[in-house]
């Protein structure tokens, strides 16, 4: 998982396989749980004030 500007280890203990179109497993992705979602939302909320002042 990636949030708050850094790679994070999921709190959940489960992983899901990533399968390519040929049916071959090419990796695994950690499944997030309620705590992971809360942490990601809190990180996004903390970062949001800065988005309004970015000049393009």
C-alpha cells in the first residue's frame, strides 16, 4: 500500500494474487482492512490543504 508519501505494509494479513491475461500469477497485492482505509483517508485529509495553494 502507498499513502502518506510512503510505502506501507498493510495491517490486514491477507494477500490477493495478481493474474495476467494468460492466467499466470505475476505477483500478490496486500488486502487492506478498515484500519488501512482509515490511515489512508487521514493521510489524504492531512495533505488536502496544500492542494488549494499549488500554482500551475
